């Protein structure tokens, strides 16, 4: 079984920064893609950004382009979301999502538990 565990959420002032982490564990053969989503109260979960192995690059939603950055370690077991110039509308629960090939060579997707981000003065 693969597990994704997030950390790094908290409270920031407008214009401030936070860095979220997503640690992968389990019988992982390879990681095809990792993405970050967020969900504000009363709203649907929305796409924030993703890294795609086949393209070896990250893409972002227009709402966070230029402010948020996805990175990873060399082993592809920890992914990060660096959030700069935070705005109140960034307040949400943030989730990491992975498309992962497990040791049995089958593809599955997994969600982290979510971490709360609050941007307020």
C-alpha cells in the first residue's frame, strides 16, 4: 500500500510564504505524476499544479502561476509546494495526489490527507 503524508500547512499573512511537503512511502515502482489540489469551504476541489514524469516539467493553474512552485527530491519520494505572495483566496485544504506504479506493476492513484492553509491578516 502506498501512503502520501502532507505537512507544512498553517497560518500566513497576505504576501507571506508557506512550503508544503508530501512524503510518499510504500511499495513504489515509479511515480508517473504528482499534483496538488485545494478545496475551500463550500467549493469544489480545484487543480493547483502538477509534475508529469513523461514531460519532466510542472504546470500550474492560472490563479497560482508565478506564485507557487512544485519541486521534488532526486528519489521522487518527497514533493513540495512552495507558496509565495499568498492571498486570502488561497485559504483552503491542500491535497497532494499521485499517479503511481506499485511493485506489482499496476497503476493506482492516491490522495494525501490534506493540510490546512489559512491566509489572513
